[in-house]
């Protein structure tokens, strides 16, 4: 395949308060990572790089094998780093073959539908070197604060909430990562890092179910979505 999906799962997930790293917490009988990978392998064929926390490579491998099914030869597990950016860099270094499009996906967005992954791949291929971010409108009123004081309000119409996977032409993404490493700059998502290198980024519609599992309430929401209907 000319497309690769790097699934970053190397975070500790301290805000979830679970004993295991977040990607290895069970939603139902399947882990967060397993669910994320089910979506990735249901999308158009791509090479899949799973970035696991040090010491959890074996668990990641078995989740990935189970999700990959007949596509097992398209999958590789590597060890992540201290920051999300370092984990993505480790994934980029593990690409093989003639990949032209790279998607970076948070394992924590476990219930992201395959259709969203497919839409990002399509948008990158139709774009002219543009990075693609799935995003949702902002619902809440966002206040700017200074300590306890509310000092301003953001214009909601100019804001969206970014999700993953975010997709990019490989050559430009690698260039942007090299630049960030040289400058020692840390970015919270790939689109920001890509834009900092001077490349354009566009957003496409995201999906409510692609929310990121961060807190115990998020995990509960994922469990409710997966529970069999009783009515
Ligand atoms: O912490 P947060 O939920 O924002 O992390 C987003 C994603 O990045 C998660 O899927 C997490 O596993 C991943 N990550 C990583 N390596 C890190 C930190 C976060 O792969 N060092």
C-alpha cells in the first residue's frame, strides 16, 4: 500500500487513573488499542505501525495480530518515546517501502469509524500537499482566563476541535519532523508541527464517536456506546 497509519499508543494515561497504560485498558473484552486497530484495519489497506510503551510491545503485538487478521504482514510494532512527538517520530522511522501518504492516529480515539480514516486518506490524495485534520465545531463557549479572572472570550466561529487521524504527504511530514527535532520544538499535534514548517493544513468533518478517551467519564461513554442495547 502507498498509505501508512501510525497508531500512537505509548502514552501513560495518568488522567485515566488505571493501573495499565491507557491503550491496554479494557473497554469491553477488548482493549482501547484493539478497538482503535479494528477501525484502522477496516479502512482501505494501509501499512500499520503501532507505537507501544516500552515493556508493552508484546501486548501491542497480540492486539495488532488479532485486529489485522489476514493483513498481519502489513503491521509492525515499535517502541515509543517520552512525548507524543517522539513516539510519532519513532513510527515514521519504521515505515518501509514506497509509502506516499502517512496518517497519524491516537489509539486513545478508540471508536473512530473506518469511514473517518478513509475520508482522511481520500482528502490527502485529492489535496495538493495539504495536511488534513478531521475536526468538529466547538460547542462550549471558550473563555480566556488569567488566574481566576475571565479576561476574554474566544470567537467560537473561528475555532474547531481537532481529532485524528491526521493525514499528510510523507515527504513533507518527514521534513517537518526533522525541522522540529533540529529546533527542539514540541507540538501537541501533527498539524501544528506541519504548519510550523510552512505547509498548509485543512480540516474536514470529524465524527462524535472519534472522541479521545482521557478521563474515567470518557471510558464510561465508550463502554455505553459498545454495550448491547437492552430496549
Ligand atoms: O495523552 P494524550 O491522550 O493526549 O495522548 C494522545 C495519544 O498519544 C495517545 O494515544 C497516547 O498513547 C499517545 N502518546 C504516545 N507517546 C507519548 C505520549 C502520548 O504515543 N509519549
